[in-house]
C-alpha cells in the first residue's frame, strides 16, 4: 500500500484586489476529492498538506516540500498549484537552457508585496530534486496557471496571469544555488529530479477560468479531473494528457495543455501507479469548434485519406461506429461519420484500415509451417495495419524466419536477425514477435517520413550540429567542432589508453523565419528506439534557439553521448545508422506517441545487448516540415594481440598466425574505413588490368564488408618471409572463402600493388608486409573476377 504525499496550493485572494481570482480554491477542492476517491479505490493512503490564500506564501510553499520529503520508497509525491503564473527575464547564466531567455514562475500570495518574490521554475526544479534525490519515489506536479508549460488564469473568461517581472533576479539569490552546477564560464544549471509534469498551457500561453455549474473553475483543472474520474479503466499520464488537451481545445483554441517527464517512458505509467501501459493507446476522436470532428493522427503519423481503393477508417470502441478520414492535417485529421455524436465527449477508437501501404513480410524459405501458420492467423485476427504478408520474398521487404523453434526477422540482403530471436511457437510468443516487428515498421515509416510540399521556409531555420572534439568528455561545455549536418561524417569511438571513449554531438536550432514555429527532435536509434527526450515539442519565436539536452547526474546536459551497440561487433559490423528528425510546425503538435523503447539486439553468439528528448475568424492552415540528420556511429573492432604463441581469432572461422619473432596488434576493418582521411579514394584496378573486388572476411550472415587487416605496433617485420609467412586460415566448416590475394597501397600514386602471397590449404600465406603509415600496416584482401 503506497502513500500519496500531496501538497495542494490554491490562491484566489491575492493582496492586490486587481490580482484576485475566483476558481482556484474550487480547483483545489476538486483535486482533493479526486485524490480521496482514487486512494479509496486503490487502497492507498492520502497524506495531504493544504495551503490556501494567505497561507500560500513563498516561505510556506517551500516549507511544504518538507511534507513531500517524508515520502518513503514506493510512495508518490504530488504537487498541485492553482493561481497566477508569470514570467521574468532570465539571468544570462541561464540563457543556455532557455530558448526565449525567459524564466517562468509561480506567483505566491506574498510575491508582489514589498520584499516578496515569485517561486521561479529553477527553484521548483531544485525543490523537486531535493525531495526525490536518492529516494525511490515518484513525483507528479500539476500546475494550473499561466506560462505553466515549463515551470515544470479573462472574465467571463479569466486569465491566471500576472504581469512580467522585468528585472532579472541575480542567479546567486535563487533557492538552492549552492547545488547548481557550473557548466562553463558564467553558466549554471539547476539540479533536476525525476518527475512528471502536467501543465495547463504552453509557456507563452494563458490558463483560463470559466463558470461551470454556477462555480468558477480553471478550465484545465476541471477537465483534467473530469477525464480522470470519467474513465472506466486506468489512464496513463500520456492518455490522460491527450484527453484533457482535446477537451480543453474544444473550449479554448489558444490553450494547449502540456505533459513533460524527465524520463520519457514514465509518461506511459498509469496515474499514481508504477505500472505502465503495455498496449498501444487508442486513437481519440473529439470535436473542434472550427473544423469539426478530428482524430489525433495526421501527416506526421503517415496518415493518408486514400490510396487507390484503399481508405483510412476507424471504429469507435464505445459503439462500433465506423468513421472515415476526410482531410489530413499535421498531428490530427478531420473525419466523417460522427453525426449526432456528443460534441463535448472524447471517443476512443481503433484503426480499422489504412490507405498507406503496410511494410510487407514473407516467410523465409525453409521456415517451419507451424510457426508461420500461427503468425498468419494472428495478423489476420489483429487486423495489423503496419505490416502485412507478401506471398513471396520478391513481394516483401523483410523475411520472417520460423526455424529451430524460434522466430526472427531479417532483411532480404543478409541473415542477421534484426532483433533478438523469440523462442517457441506459442500464441504469446508469436504476439510478442509481431509487436517487435511492428516497432521495426514504425521506425522505418518515421525514418522515411517527409513533407516535400511544406511551405515552411527551411532556409529560415538555422541548424548547427557539433561533433565533440574530445571523445569521452561528457561535460556540458565539452569542446566541439561545427559539422555539416547534411553529411556529418562518422562519429567515431576512440581507445585512449585502451578504454572506449564515446563520441558526442551537440545540436542547436534557431528560428530565423520571422514567425513563431513549434519544434521537436526525434532520435531514431539503430536498435529501433524512438525518443523525443532530446527536445520535446516547444514553441520558438523568431530569434529563439533551442538546444538538445539529456539528463546527466540530475541536470540537463547539451553534450549528447552515443555508442555502437556491442552486439554489432559480434557480426563484424563497425557502423550503425541512426537519425535525428527535426520536426517543425506552424501549430502545436504532440510527439509523445512516437516514443518507443529499443529492441534487444541479438549477438552472433547469443550475447546480451546494452540498452542504450484572442480568436481569429479563420483557422490558419497548418503546415509542417522535417529535416533529417544522419548520425553514423563508428566503432572499429578492438585490436587483438598477435605473436607466435598467441594467434588472433575472428568470428569463430578465421585465425591469423604469426611466425616467431613477429608481434603486432591486429583488427579487421572495411575498405572504406581503411581509406578514410585520404585525399581521394584509390582506384580498384590491378596492374594486370583486372578489377579488384574486396574479399569478405566477416561473418557471411551479415556481410559487414571487412576486407582489410590493420596491424598496429608491428615489431619484427623482417621475420616474415616465404619460409615463415603470416597465415590467415579458414577454420569454418563446409568449405572456405574463395581464393584471394594480399595487396598494399602506394599512397603517392594511390594505386594498389600485389604483395608476395599465395593461397593454399584454405589459407592465405603472406610472405611480406607493406610499409606502415599513420594507421599502421594495412593489408588489403582482394579477389579477382
């Protein structure tokens, strides 16, 4: 049984009569009733601390966090605030983490009295960190005030907004300043605990009060509590935020409730629960006063109205009503078929058919009929939309293998499983496998997503990608060099002192278009993960800039480390392809629905993987655009020691033996990597006139392109001769590689030349080595055709 430690704050009666509000105490009472009902239904204990009106001074609110600090492992902390919000100029020390150079704040009861101060967003961040630091507790904040979108109300419609404070408070006077991290000359970052934050609006917007049933209420608090109480089943924070947002936008077109979490996966947790939503959330259909009925899926999600005879349709979960897509917008689309439906309700729905062609699968030759039959049945029963069967490999994009009692997925080009095999032909295992295949399909669709007809002037968007110049340096102010984001090259691991040093990048976007835009960045990892945590959706006025960041040691950090999953090396693969998708829009949009955990990859030897952001008369037409930035992570295979008593082994089927007197460190690499840094790529024509074709030294299942032996720290090269050669031997069963020869590269003429070598007994015998260069000695293995 968990305890809900709640600090509930509401202020109507501000000292200045012009600042007074009417609905905040009602919102607090509603929130308290919601919590009491929730705890009763879930057998939790509620421990509330309540501050109303003159009790809600800055000092008392800060002291109230001591009540939250009493939470023990497994408990929940909930902070609720209803009152005025405001903004003020941020000190220059915070400009690196504030796109608009402004701070948001909560206006306490005494904030605008003599000597009073607001409670700043950075101070709230510190209080949350202090409450949760080194404790296994969950923290949820809910703020119904203006500008609440990043601090973690007009009448008959009233705003919970107070005028800006034009003087920036010196950074040294911020609460908890002694715990702020200095991240470069004159820059500070406050600590940040793990939390989930639901807010009434975006940072630049106002939160509204309305009259409901004869009582004043904050529209956000009222509809949030209504959504929470009206659901027949538990709601995740993500779904609760979506439902509330849809309700609010039915009444207020310029108020967009926000959901933020330091850990993106926490958004999938059920409200005041540690359990997460496993199944995909249903689509939501709601009514928009200006454009009619809409569903929360649009162009960003790959929606299309029709494709030939195929149409996109949905089914309401409540009554089975069929509705059809009519017009695709950015993150929503208009639908038909909702005649006579209640315009004040939000209807959950499921996708029945989709106009966009699915990703096609085909059974791999030699697959077990039993396993394939089970998958076919499930795909039909589940009415899958992202994937479908093609009868032959020629009709498919991926091959499904059911072999040896296990399912796995491969591309058409090689036999490397794209994720860890699922063992057993049971229904549960087949469902698990298909869920993972759909993750791959979702990733592929997003990677290929574009909007070529966008009218957003991309030349007004400044994109700055920086490559860390000191791999392994993860500090916020780590040095970095500007790179061409269109072709940034490789982000390479290094091995200083034999220790892997991760490559890093920084990314900043600046809006120079002259109009407000909304931006978010999705990171697509090579393990099919999708995350918006580096830059969740935020508004950018003209001139604003936003930096990617990730949490490190409780603080946002602009230096982003990346790493090649270790399982790739077991297949001889030294590069992984990842992508940044910069999404820009002329209206607010949601990218939380894209987030997905990566899949566990399979090593060639079954090794586990590491688990690696006033109303207008006409509605302006929404537009969106995408910028795709490739991030290619490179990590060479580790060097192996080589001498007469210690042969080097590769992938279980190759062995390199050295003669007595010779020693080195050796690793296979690709022709492309071996020639990296050369002014031009050498020609592949042999002196005999034949064209040279790289031999494949890597695992044949993955075709990694390894064709070069790199030898470092060579000693005793003169010991190699015809009588005492280096021997590269095939140890695999069932034959050997096709014969190939050894070559060196003349870096003056940029031509390859043959070394003295011979092929016999499933081995390449190298009787000499070329001269070494900056990267040691390189032996190029070529076959002739």
